[in-house]
C-alpha cells in the first residue's frame, strides 16, 4: 500500500511540475513578445556601460594605435553593394584592417555588408545621414540629428557592434559636433593623406598622389572611398599601394581612441 501511494504521489508530483513548467515558459514567452531578448538587452546595457566607463577624447584623431612606422587606412561613403566587397577582398589579400566611415542610410540598406565589415575585423565610423559637407554651418539640432541618427542606423545594421569613430563630411567639424560624438563614444576622426580617388583620373594618378604625400604627412591616416560612384580605380590603386606600403616598412593600425 505504501509503495502504491508513493508511485501515485510521484506521478502527481511530476504532473504538477510539468504544469508549472508550461506556465513559466508561457509567461517568459509572453514577456518577450515585442521586446528584445535577454541577450540583446544585456548587449545594449554592456555597450552603454562601456561608453560611460571610458570617456572618449573630443579632439580630432590622426595618430595610430600601433607603435612605430604605421598607417591607418580609412574607407568612406559606403557601404556599397558593388565596391565594398571588392575593397574587402583587397584588404584581406594583404591582411590589412581599416576603418569604414559609413553613411547611415547606406548601412541601413545593406546590413549584410556592415556585418561583413565587422566580421573581417574592421572598425566602424559614423559619416552622418546625408553627407552634408556644410554641416559646420548648420544649427546644432541638425548636427545632432545627422550624427546620432546615423550612429543608430549603423549599429543596428551591425547587430549592435559599437561605432568607434565619427568623421564629419568634408572635415566639417565643429566644437559641438566633436563633443557630441565623443559623449556618445565616438572619437572624431580626421585624415592626413587624401588619395583624391573621388576626383577621377587614372589609377596611376591616385597612386602617385599617395606616394607623394606620405613622406610629407603630418599624421598616418590615409583616406579612400568605397561609395559615392564608380570606385574601380580605388580598388586597383589599393591593390598597388598596400603591397608598396608594406615594402616600405609600414604596418597598419587603427586611429587612437
């Protein structure tokens, strides 16, 4: 009799536990409807905590985080479905990491490319929503919208990866925009060597421009583009310049944060 009672009790206990599990699971599922998962929420919280714990310098970065003879390669105006993959292939061929300064709506339209950039070990940079080179003449409210909306678009496209830099279109920084970017975890990013790849001309002209400017540079940050038009010359010039840079003893780092 005791044995029978024990079996029945066990059955009742298992059944009750199962019911409780179903109820709890349902409650958890219901609580997640329309909201982020726990992992996503924790990821966002960690990003915010990281930014709050590590203040960012609001001065315009040029120096490299790599000691010695080093360059920072930066790529602007993408991502572009035609040219960004080609630029990524060249960078991979020569084992070079770069900073991709992205236009917000372009990142929003091509999240697969943003994730591909991140997966390859490159860094992200906010290049605003509209690429307005007259931003420094605009009200602070406009600057804020352009910078912060683009940051959100890029980070969402990247699956939450932090945007670490902000580059003003055409270098149109203001004290306000630099501080705003830094307060949101993005170091303002300048350049020292302009490849002029956006001006057209031949691959040889781009190559000559970079080779000519490097010895006289005041800093190591080099500017190229993967968006805004036909960038076949950029791809070809990178194919020539990166191995040449390596042959000259240059290494490659990221701009100092």
